C-alpha cells in the first residue's frame, strides 16, 4: 500500500509549480554565494572550499528550509482543501502509509535539490570563479 501512496504523491508533482521553486531558489543562492566569494577573494583563499562555504552559507540558512517547507506544504495542500480529510480517513489506506509516502517524496525532492545545488556549485566554480581544476572529493563527503 505504501508503494501505491508514493506513486500517487509523485503524480501530484508532474505538472506542479513546485519545480519553479526547485530550480529558482538554488540558482539565487548560488548567485549570492558566488558573488560573495568573488567580492572577498583576499579573505577567502582556499578556492573550492571557500566557494563551498559561501554557497552553503546562503543556501542552508535561507533557501533550504523554505524549499523543504514549500515541498511539504504543496504535498499536503490537497488534503487541506474542502472535506478531503474525511475522504482520507474513510479510504482503505492506513494513515501511516499516507504520512510515510509524503515524507519519502519530500526526502526524494530534498536529495534531488542537493544534487542540483552541487552541480550549480561546480558550474559556478568553473565558469565564474575561473577554477581550472575540479573540486576535491572530500567536499562531497
């Protein structure tokens, strides 16, 4: 039953406006982080590590909590419209399966977002900061 609930939650995301948040907020945070790094090159001397600190500074404090909240709110929005709670409680699905499916879908979105943020980090380092090498493997871990 959990698998069917996850499939249903994934269907909500196909044509949803949540993908705008998925792409735009990491782009904004990457822009802020890269700009801040480029403005403070005399202080930030560790190249890839310093760029990573600036990217995560803005992303983790401002944008990531807002994105996770938006992801969860979007998945729960349908249940809060009308009398859908009554329909859910009368459905042949255990409430735990519904909650677990929503949690797993939000975690999946968070993982995709983290991968996208890392791609933006590498792209900003190579394109805007002018690094010719690749980031150290230790940053991934």
